[in-house]
């Protein structure tokens, strides 16, 4: 059974099989659950969409960042790709080359895209292309 959930951030509807599980909003990319609301974890995440090409098993998938931090990023991939959790991918966004592991993956066929959360294993995002990374680095106060 699919439940219709309204994103607490952008207020668009998407579908989930559970009100408790956290799933990403396919529109704005925040993680939320129907029961617990949006993810409040503050890890210096910055919302910014940067389009890039994701090479995957001989295909060039169109993708875009949704948000990112020093340790990872969420991206959306256009079309209806299916990528297994745990897969390691290497790609570049601008001049930043990173090696990442898929932590979670959700298809959103209603908007023809998939949203996935990636952990950065190697490499880093260039602060010049990802403005804000430096600032969140230096931040030591809890908000
Ligand atoms: Zn949303």
C-alpha cells in the first residue's frame, strides 16, 4: 500500500510504503518521514543543485546534487535508474573528483528520477565549487 506524504519542506506530495521510514523528497531532497517529520540532523549540509554527468556501468546518467556536506552528498539521477546500495562510484563534479558509496537509494517513478545518498570515501569537494563547505568546517557551536 502506498501512502501519500506531504514534504514538510517544500509541501509537495510523494509516496511511501510507510509513515515511519525516512525517505527523501524527490523534489527538494530532504529526508523526512510521515511520522517524524524532516530530518533535523545538522551536519553542515548545504543545499545547492549542481548538474553533472554520472558515469555508471558504461552509461552517462544525468544527475544533479541536491545537498552536500564535507562527508557526503545527496544527488538526484534523472530517468529511472536502479543502483544498488553499497555500490562504489567515482565521478567528478566540475573539478572535484570523488569516490563515493551509496548509502540509500530511492526511486521516484512519479517524477522520473531517483534520489540517492552518498558517502564520500576518497577525494573531496572543491570549496570553490561548493561554496559554504569552508564555513561549515569552522563552525564549532551547536545550534
Ligand atoms: Zn520536498
